[in-house]
C-alpha cells in the first residue's frame, strides 16, 4: 500500500489589502481576530504549528512533521499581530506558565506540546510517532 502525504497549507489570518497605514483601532481589531483564530485552529486540528512568518525554525518543525506523514495546520504570525497572538497563546497555555511562549509553538491534540526542542527530542527518542497517533494525526 502506497501512502501519499497531502501538502501542508498555510493559513494567513485577515488580509489588509489596500491599507497602507492602518489606524490603531484597525490594528487592535486585527490583533484580536488573529488571536481568536489561534484558539479556534488549535481546538479544530490534530496538529497546529504557530510561528513567525518566514521563521526557519518553524520551517524545520513543519518539514519534520511532513516527513512523518502529518499534515500540520500552520498559523504564520505577522510582526504587527505578534503581541495579540502571544497573549492569546499565553491564555491558552495557562497562567501558571512562567515563560512567555517562543515561536514556533506546537499544539498536538489541542494541547501545548512544546517548541522545536521538544519536537526534536521526542523524535530522536522515538516518542513522537505514538504521540501523533494518539492525537489522531497519524493512522498507521
């Protein structure tokens, strides 16, 4: 049986075509929309990667997951939306966390899994595939 990986898609929240310099009210509204979108994406997808647009570490995480046959949902954060998204991530993760989340942030099964270091460590020890199977991201 031959398996085929579906290419990942990158979801970009709200575009601002035609707005050269948005007002602070528009920027605040867009930050809120981007932050609310993160929560929805995390709850609806087996694997979600949140990272800065163009981040090489985010690319590494995506490629590793794709290599395992997982089709992660990717949320790329623009620089102007970063504050709102980080605040929303902190709320999702829980107030008991001392550190602010650093990109890329990976959610598996709707729960925080970790960043690049955690993904790489579990891959090296062989624990990543069982976690992905349990979350429903792999069917093998």
